[in-house]
C-alpha cells in the first residue's frame, strides 16, 4: 500500500499529519519531509505524527522522522508521535528515538501534551 498523508490543523500553530500505509526508503520518506516543510511554511511548527494507520517503517523512515524532528526544532517547534502500532513503537524504542520524541496513545493526548510538557506515555 502506498503511504497516504493527510494534514489537518488541531489548533493554531499545531498540526497533525495522519498517515496510512507503510513508510519505506525513497519517495515516501521524501514526501514525509516535504509535508513537514509545508507545515513549517504555514507556521504549524508543533506537529503530531498520527501513526495509527502505519503498518511498517524501515530504517530510512526512522531517519526521515529524525530529519523532520530536527527541522521542527530549528523552526522553534516540536514533534509528537501518536497512536503508533506496537511494532512501530518497538522500532522507535530500539533506535532510542523514543528518548527524543514524545509518544502518546492518541493524537488528542499528543495535542494536550504540547501545553503540558508531558513525558512519554507509550
């Protein structure tokens, strides 16, 4: 399945990127970075990656997530991951990405976490 990205505004300055499918090396990773670039340009620098529909990520996808995290940090924003499937969480923990990017069980909790400074809860 080709990955599908859907952007939405949660509230001013906070955007969510809903994802469906598998994210692999190549065009999918480039599209992920492009989506984040567009969100930054639109002044949505606090971003939630809603990964409820993501079935698989590879090492290139993890690298793309790190690049997106870095871009958002440089823009004065931040990144949260929401609703990741157990195998995705496992991959993020194995690479210790969970120590850099906060993870939440739902997108709503991730959005609330922007103001609360909450810690990782997955």
